[in-house]
C-alpha cells in the first residue's frame, strides 16, 4: 500500500508528538511540586502550632481556643515578639509598626495592661490577645532593683542646727546631700537639685522629672509612690510649694491625646469621647461617675487635671 504521508508530513507529526510528550511531563512535574509544597506548609503549620505550646503555656486540652475567625492564638511577650509573630496574631501592619516603634524608642511593657496603650489598638484586639500576653521577669522588673539605692548620708553627719532646718533648698545651694528638715520643691527642682535628696541618684531624678511632665505637674508628694520602686524614705524631703497642674480640656482633646495622661487609659478615653458624642460637652467630673471604667479613686486623682 502506498504511504499516504510525505516525508515532511511525517517529520511534522513526529515533532508534534515529541512536543506533546514534553508538555505532559512538565505538567506532571509541576503538579507534583505544588502537592509537595502544600504538604510541607501543612506540616510546618502543625509544627508551629505545637511549638508555641511547648513552653508550658498550654491551654486546657493542650491547644489554645480557636476564635471565630479561625486564627489560633498563642502566648507571646510583646517585648520580644517580632513583626511576623505579631502579624500572625491578627494585628494589622500599622499596629505592628507602632509596637516596634514603641520598643525602638525605649518603651517597655512591664504589665499586660501596658499593651493597651499602643496607639490605634482596638479594644477588641486587646481583649482577644490579653489572656495570651506573657511578660518576662527580665522586663517586669527594672534593673534598679538589683542594686541598692544611692547611699544616704549617715544620721550622725546631719546637722541639727535649727537655723537651717525646715526650709526649702534653693537651686543655688551646694551639691551636698540635704539634711533633715530641708526640702526640695517637687515642681520646680531640676535633676541636679533632685540628686541632693538622700536616696535619689541620676535614675530617679530623671524618673521624677519625666513623670511630672507626663502628669502636667505634681499636686501631691504621694504621687511619687506611682514611680516604680521609688525609695519611700526619700519622700520626706519633698514639698509642693504651689500646685499649678496643666489642665486637660476634656471637651476638645482627641482620644489619642487623652490617653497620653498617666491617669487615663484607652477605655476611659473612649468613654469621654462617647459621652461628648452622646450628651454634649462635659460640665464636671461627676459626668464621668456613671462610667464603669472610672472608679471613685480614678476620679479623685484625675480631678485636678481636668478642665471643661
């Protein structure tokens, strides 16, 4: 029988067959590779989930509860968690960036509640993550607790001359430690003057200045107790000659501006904003008394700093 195909036609058919075979092999290899990657990712996910609970922070049943969005939560320290860990917890990139910036500027999370102060963090995210926050003792305890306070002058060296007792030390005084009966004006002293107080060195002098600036001025020497590990024996050397704190206009400031004050947390700032939106301007501190987030103690210490 005579061949129906010419030599050129047979070559074309052979070439097409080879091309088809090559394409089939490539497709099979690509499909196999994708299957392997998917299996590897599943294994990594399982391994990661297990490793997060290998440190003893297991939830009942060995696994953390799965929220409605399907994302499994795990224990983390906001002082050390990197951006990938924070993102895997469901935080937005902007919030993760704010956490990193806070740490880069020297910020430390000493308590679980400190995480709520991150700018832009929603209440729902904080409530979701709060049970999983674990603060390492390396961050919850300042280094100052590892060493003694600055040495105080021996009582035998204090002068008892009544002519120099019970007066406020001026900035022009010498640099030696002050004596019983002498006082530092808490609202006007600089760091060099503060270091003249027995028990106060450079660290606590800076802390006193910084906390006073955050408050807007001291109204009571008892506010020194709010500085972590402040040496109580040093309080007797402070007086407030004239309390004139800076005022917060609660009817004009934004939520982020209100939160900057040490006595106002996120939930309290939110309640102030909600009250203004619903009832109009606040007229007195009593307008906040109905909020469950303001205790009577909160209102008493905040009262000197509010303006309407």
